[in-house]
């Protein structure tokens, strides 16, 4: 009887031990729920989210800054004159030399520039000075037109009013002398008119001169303000 009980106890112990060892581990993939398996298959676990995090955006390139005072030498595409040009008239040209800033080319040689005639004063026939003043407004770089501001350059001729008056007076005096020799007072009056006309004509031909910037001439401008070129 005792031996039978012992055999029964041993049998029960073995059955219990076998049952325990046959259970799958708690973290076995077979115990995962369908939702867990779906998330793992789609790479939505914590490790996958870390691996797929977007890379930081690269920093935007810094603009090229051309400082104020930089010289721009251009070649005119057309002739500008104090006599024929007008205030506010636009003109164009091309950049002669490349302009660099920060070790990079800001404005390439051959770039198109536009400008404006600020002042165009024609010389007076008898007195007054001529003046031609121009400036740049824009330049084409990196495929787009960039606004710029430059100091104006100007050229003028002083008036010759004193010289003109002397020539007129001298002509009248000579005419009066010739008239007096020819026929007295009346002849002197006629001679004065003739002489005055001669003096006036001479003044008109040799008086004030107009200012001209010929086509293809090279002119140098300085930037009044710095210019930023965004890439």
C-alpha cells in the first residue's frame, strides 16, 4: 500500500514538472498579440521610430555681401550728352571687371547694368555751364536683376560769359571805327550794328561746350550701400 502511494506521488510530481517545463516563455513571439505582430511587421516599434527620425535640415547658405565703397567699372552701351540727354533718361552698360566678395564672385564681368541720367544741362549759347550727372540703379547677377545704389559721377564745363561779352564789345567797337572812317556819325552807327553782329556770331561759335560720355567709354562708380546676394 505504501509503495503504491509513493508511486502515485512520484507520478504526480513528474506530471507537474513536465507541465511546467512545456510552457512557452512569457516573451516568446508566439505569445505576442496580433496587434503587436502587426506593429512589428510595419516597423513601428520604438527602435524603428528612432532609426527613421528625419535628419536635420542643412543650414541655408549665407548671402554674399558686397560692401559699400566697392568700385564698379562699366562700359557704356550708348552715348550720353548734356545737350541731347534728359533728366531721368535710362541707359545701359556692361561690367568691365568681375567683383568679388568673401572669396566668391558677386558680379561677373559682362554683367548688364542699368542707370539713370540724374542731370543733363546743356550749355547756354552766351553764358551758363553745362553739366551731365549719371548713376547706376541695378545689375544682373545670378540670373536676376539686383537693385543697387551708387554715388553719381558728373562732368561739367564752366560758363564763358565774360569771354563772350568781351568778344561782343570788341566787335562793336571795331565796327564803329570802320563806320566813322567811312562816313561820320551815321556810318558809325551802321558800323556798330555790323560789328556787333560779327562779335555775336563769334561768341556763338566759340562759346560754351556741352559734356559727352561717348559709347564704349569706361566709367567707374562706387556703391553707396552694401548689396546682399542670396543664393
